[in-house]
């Protein structure tokens, strides 16, 4: 018989273009919504980006259900075909995927070439040699969906045994006819348009203040404002602990702290004044009692920061861990003693009521 190549079925260009555009729009909208939801921290927008493709996929599935039912109700056509070539894709399993190049010769229709892939039992491979005639089935409206019938009816088996089919010219059909560049362009255009729509809709949140990139809300710094101090006041003493980021060696900090603890004339007479980095403790002279004491207004507060610095750097303590200043009149006159402790040991320095150094005891 004389064989000619079949003309592939015409593709529904307008429908395919619309489907490609809609698919691209859904993908672009979904991706843009996911990114925008993360950037502007909107959970509903992020969830929408996840839900849109899922809903679209469900709608496409439901819309295609009638077509799939119609296709399932159409009986397949049976025809003879000649194996032009075969190629086993894998050989380790019992059922081997084989790529077949066939010439299908339908009754009353032109022959055509098609390429298919079908699993064949390894023991049946010798039955599918090149140039052998086999019985195939295909869908009338999708002639590229061909399947070799492994156990044909006796009638078709007899026809295949005595048939001789000439090869049809290629190329071989392998799947649905390609949609072409127009459908791909429609998908890309829909993707860009969907993404642009989301960006324009939320441009005020994505690009506030005339296009500036949205910045996260600034977090308050630990040291942006002074941390309130803690004060404990009793009839005989007062203690103040400064908050983090503050030091009694800061300019004017010690004087202000002492003034806040000595409201009233009776609280200006102190027996002991103890200062550490953030700790201030004052022991006052009890009312009606006599003991060596001094007026807190006589302490040279302006000299104390430099005295502490000198004690920490000139007494041989290379890595000072802590320091303490004590002021009292146990020896008769106001004495200021600074003790520095480090890994090398403990050292001390004494100054008089004017803040002049009178004695040093370095580390030995």
C-alpha cells in the first residue's frame, strides 16, 4: 500500500493563548504576593500568595473534568504499525522502559510517524524487533497517544502476521503539537502583568516616602535614654545604684547623686562615703550621737574621677577588675582611699580633703 504522512491536528490558538496568559498572571501574582507579604510583614497577603495557585489549579482541574470524561468515553482506534526503531532506556528492572519509533497505518487514513515510550517485560523484548508489525491503539483526536497492544484479538493478530507496511516520512510526533512562541510570550506577559499589579497595589507600603525602601521599625537602643536608678533610704544610711550605661565617674554624676540623697541639713553629716562604678552608699551620723564625721559638701567631687583614673593606671594593676573609693575622718582629717583589685593583686592610694595624693601602695 502507498503511505503518506498525516497532517497534525490544528491547535486552538486563541484558547491556548488565553490559558497561557491566565497561567502567567496567576504565577506572577502569587510570587509577588509572597515577596510583598514578607517585606511588609502582612500575613494575609503571604497566605493569599500561597492560596491563589492552589485555587487556580483546582479550577483548572474542575474545568477539564468534562473533557476528560468525553475523552474516556471515546473508544480507541485500532491499527497496525511497523517498528522503525527501538531503544531501551533502562535495563535493570523486569519491566524495561522502551522508546519506540513507529509508523502507524490507520484503516482509511494516511499513515504517520510517532515516537512513544512504553514499558515492556524484558522477556518480551525479542517480540518487538525493528521492522516487525504490531497492533496499536490510539485516541481518535490524539493520534500521538499510541499504545502497543500486547495481546491483540485473534483477528488483528492474524492481520499483523500477514501485513507489510512501508515507512512513513518523518518527523515523528511525540506529544501535543507545540504551542509556539506566541503562547510562551502570552505566559510571560501575564506573569509580568500579575507581578506589576501586586507591586502597584501595595506600592505605598513597599516604597514609602516617595520610593525609599521600606525600613524596619527602629528598635529602641539600650542606652538611648538614661536608665532610672535604684535608691534605698533608711534613717541611718542611703544607697543608690545607677542603671546600666551610667557611671558615677561621669561628669557631675557623683555630685548629683549625693545631692539627691542628702535632702535636708541633718543628712549632710556623714560618717562614711563609699563609691564604686555605679554604687553610692552613705552612712549618716545618727541624731544625738558623736562620732568622727564630715560634711558631704566638703568632698572634692571634681577631683574624684582623676584620682580613680590615676589609681587604676599607676599602681601596677594592669587589668583592674574593680575599684572602690571610701571617704571618712577616722584619722582626724578627711581621707579619701581608693582601692583597685585586679589579677595582679590589690593596690591602694590615699588623698586628702583637697584631692591631693598623699600616699600610694602599689602592687608588690
